[in-house]
C-alpha cells in the first residue's frame, strides 16, 4: 500500500521533466535555468535508488526512480550544452562589437 503513494509521488515529481527536457533542447540557452538545482534533484533521485537497493526494498517503484533519474540527467546534460552555447554566443557578440 505504501508503495502506491511513493509511486504516485514519483510520477507527480517526474511528470514535468520530459517537458523541461524538450524546452531546454529547443531553447538552446541556459538563461533562467540552474544547473546546481537540477544536479541536486538528480542527486536526490540517486540517493533514493541507493536507499531502495541497500534496504532491500526493490519493487516496481524503483522503475520510477530510474526513469526520473535518467530524465533529469538528460536535462542536466542539456543545461551544460546550453551553457556552452551561451558562452560561444557571448564571445561572438563581443567580437562583433569591436
């Protein structure tokens, strides 16, 4: 019974991540997005996975932890990519102003 509530929590938390990934991919900018915040969320999912494994509470809920972890990981990678794009764009703008 408890697992149903835990799964529901993970589904609710994870529902917006695919949208955020698509938005980060399309926007090609990291403005307004925090890599630190996303990294902390990624760490939280990782610790949840470790807890489930070490406490031998392996169930279907673990699938939701892994799904959320990988979606947030993709989001973090896209944020890093977008930071690099922003830096290049900033350098180009600085060169064009000279």
